[in-house]
C-alpha cells in the first residue's frame, strides 16, 4: 500500500514561511501524481498544488500562485511544499495525496491515498 507521511506544519505569523514535506513509499508504478490539499474548519477540502511524477509538470490554484512552490526530491522520495508570504486564510490542515495518474490534477475524489495531515496556522 502507498504510504504518505506529512510533516513541517506549525505556527507562523502572516508573511512568514513554512516548508511542508511528504515522504512517500509503496508505489507499484512510477506513473503517479502527488497533490497537496488543505481543509480549514467548516470548509471543504480543496486542492492547492500538484506535481506529476511522470513529467514533473506542476499546477497551482490561483490563490497560492507566486507564494507556494511544489517540488520533489526523488532520492529522498519526498515532495515538498514551500510556503512563503503566508496569509491567515492559509490556515488549514494540509494533506498530501497520491493518485496513479499520468496527469497532475487536483480532483480530490480521484486521489486514493492520503497522508495524516499536518496543521498550518498563520496568525495575523
């Protein structure tokens, strides 16, 4: 089974930075995508960013473009989400997820494997 473990969450002031990590293992195919999602209290889970392990293509939702950057380190089996210029509205539990897909996407319902989540809190 695919296993995903997030880390790196914490408390940060508005304008600050955090780097989230997602260590992945157990893939039976190299054709997959990793997505970062977040869920704030009382809100639906939303996609933030994704990266394809097939071609390295990335995608970001408009609200985080220019502030968050997704990257991968294949040697460490790790996907990162560098979060800069954080805003209070970025406060949420952040999850990484995996899907056996050629394309990078943020279709929550199609991701089969999820990490446990890591809390990000941005204060004013």
